[in-house]
C-alpha cells in the first residue's frame, strides 16, 4: 500500500478468540481515523494475512496495552478513553483487488457517535 499523508494515525486492534480465551492485539500505523455517522451491513475483513477485524472487535486510538481474556468484558468505551467497538467492516476494492479496509465503530457507551477507521 502506498503512503498517504492523510493516514498518519496509529491504532490498536483487539480481536477476541473465545476458543483459546485470548485477545489478539495488533498495532497498525499509517491509518486514517475519522469521526462521523454511517451505517453499513456487518461483515468481517482481512487485509493481508496478519490480522482479522470483525464486528464486536475493539479499536483504540494510539498504541494500546495488552488485554487478558478475563479483562475483555470490562474493556469497553465506557471504561477506556479512546476505545471504540467495531460495528462494521467494509473491504474496498480498486481494479479488482482490496485496496483498503474501512471499519466503523461506536466510540461512546451510548452508541450516539461513530468513528471510521480506514487502512
């Protein structure tokens, strides 16, 4: 993927694995973080082979801490500043190939706002 000066943020993705009772943590650099309102159908997305992003996963602006399985239920926007819960994942294509993945997330406990993460 080419560098884009608009994609200068760092975020941390958190993906639960109930079978292993672990939380997979992945730091992404060079993403775009936007705030706004949007509704999309829920879907899972994978960019490359190094992470998976599903609705219900969490995204934290900046480089976040590791999270233990036992702490996952309390790792929510109401308790962690800057944390969002993924509402949708939308792989976007250019010339037949995935160009980037957009994810939308609720950023507050009441669900009245949304973030859009693009990479």
